[in-house]
């Protein structure tokens, strides 16, 4: 492969300096004396000729399809003459043009060439610098809060999932030196085997929430959640909130970093490490990688460039053996019994499938069933439901095309309990006592009929289905 540089000015030297010339044939064609003097010590071929008139055949520079021709020019008339010269000689290699000139009109006039303007480069670079600066400010704000408190407590909402566990663990490892003690606690239970395997394999210390864990002067944090998620009647007040869910009412707080466009809170914590230059341990990288993978379904849903960058950074740092141990611990054999019930009870109306599983020990079985149903051909909505002694759980999955599962879950069920989520996945947890006014009796047939009627308000196809 040969690289031919045409033009003049500092861009020629900048381009040469950005890649190694070892093993590559690099040729500079220019008639500018200053440019020639700047590159005289480079191990490249220099040809004194006008790029706007030079004959590439005579100089044996007719490019092969694998060659790259780079044009660097700041004066429009000279640039157009050079491009016309390239067009006449029908260069077969890739032609890239670097110029500070506005590129939209040039690209329209020369569609066979690739244009890269300085403005786009400046925008990309400055956006990254702004992101880095803001992240450092945010981490410093959290650090200040922690230094004013004798201890810190991170509270995980609901049943701990990989994104919440990883984010809580990463934040503690990043800033543990700023406070005397740090506790990670959770409100729900470890209901999924893989999540329990995660904390055991990575040795992440977590404890069940109890009010006495939080002293009067403690700094209280939550990750992968917002205060409105918690149903503790004001028992908790949060100093620090870090989340990626759609923004809700945050209430009194000292610091909040809520980024609804991000696919996971793990991506936010990854940026905390990257932009502050903090050293990330292999355990933290493995946890964050798992949290990011699970919440974005391996970068297939709710993904931004920040998630892709975090994924790229974490992939080479995560421990593959630990990941394999955790990911192979998925579900107990008893889940098969619930699958058979869900399949037998399924109700399909056009592109919607619904199934009520009944009484279960672990409501996360609905997640496994919904994930299976949404993969069926012709299905764009999968809703599964079950109950425990205390609550009815409804799990939503959608294909995300002109749909938002989180908004539908909230509209249908928020008056009865916590409900919401993302475009493709959502959940509602409805305490049984909150349903007393709408259920004639708390039996499985009555719950199924009520759910079908409620769901039909937004998913009208289910109105044709009878329980």
C-alpha cells in the first residue's frame, strides 16, 4: 500500500506525524518550499511538483485500489484545481481531503472523494474534553460530600442486578479512601443465581438493608435508581444519586448524575475512572463489564457511543474466567416447571403475547419467560406476570420499534406500585394490599382477568382475549 500526500502547509507534516512510516511507502507531492523544508528530515519520498497539474502516470504514482491519496489544502481555488486534476486522471485509490474550508459544498461537487473538515475534528475533540472536565467535576463533588461524613452507605433499590451491583462496587473502590467506612446494602433479595454468583465470585461485600445501618451523619448514595423508586415513606434521604433511567422527581439531594441516554449506570462509572485517571482493578472491570452487558443486552438495546466506548475499554480488562463462571450460573432446574405453565397459559393476540404464571417463589422467573417470548416470530410485545405472597409482578419486553415498555408500564400500573423501565424492558411490582379495591378476591383467575383488562387499555389486541 502506498500513501500519496498532496498539498502544502502544516497539515502535511501533521498527517505524516500521526502514523508510523515504517514499512509504508509514503510520497509527498508539493511545490511549496516551506512544506518541503519542514519534511526534509522525514524518511519519505519528496517530489517537487504542482499537485494541481502533475501527471501521476509520468511520476509512476498512478494508484492501485489499495493506495490512499491524501489532499491537504486551505485555499479553495487551489484545492479545486487539485481535485479536478485527480478526477481527470481517474485515481483508483481512496482519496481523502483534509481542509479547514466548509466541506458540504465541496462534497456535493466531488462525491467520489471523502472530505474531513477541521470543524468536525474540533467539535469531536472539544466534546470529549468537555465530557472529561465535567466528569472530573462530578467526581470531585461526590468526594467533597464523602469527606464531610464519617461513613457512607450505598443503597441498591429492589433485587440487586449486575448494573446496580457493579456501579455500587466501582464507586466504593474509586472513593473508599474519602470516608472511614463504606457499606453497600440492598432492599430486596438475591433472587437470580447469576447475581449471587457475581457477588461471590468477585467478592463484593453487600448486606441486607436495615435502618440502623445509616447513622445520622452518614452520606447516603444510590446507583442505578432514583429516590422515587423507593417505597420507604421518607425513611431514606439521598445525598448522591447516579442513574441512567428516565429522569423522575429527585427530591432533596446534594448531587445527582442522571443520564437517561446511557444504556447502563456501569458506563457512567467507567467514565469516572477513565476521565479521572484512576486505576481500575480487574474485579471492578469485570463487574462493570457484566453490568454493561446485561443492561444493554450485549450492546443491542439503549446504546450510545458512551456505552460502546466503555464496552471497548472494559472488554480487555475484565477477567474472562470470572465472567464465564458468573454467566454460566443462570437458572435453577425448577424454572422449567414455570416455563411449562407459562407456555400452557399463553394468550396471543396479533403481535402481543401474555402469560400469567401464578404463585412463584421467585418472581424473576417472569423475566426468563418474557425474554424467551419476545424472541418468537411475529411477536413485538411480551408480557408475563406472576405473584408472590406479597405482590403481583408484571414484566414487559418489546422490540422497541415505536414502542416504549417503560412508559406503558408506568401508565398502566404506577398508581398501584413501582412501575417503569426502558424502551425494550420494564417491570411493575404491585403490593397485594394495593389491589384490594380492584380485585373481588385475590385469586389467580381474578388477578389474571384484571391484568388482561388493564393491559388491554394500552395493548388493545389483548381486549379480544379472555382469561
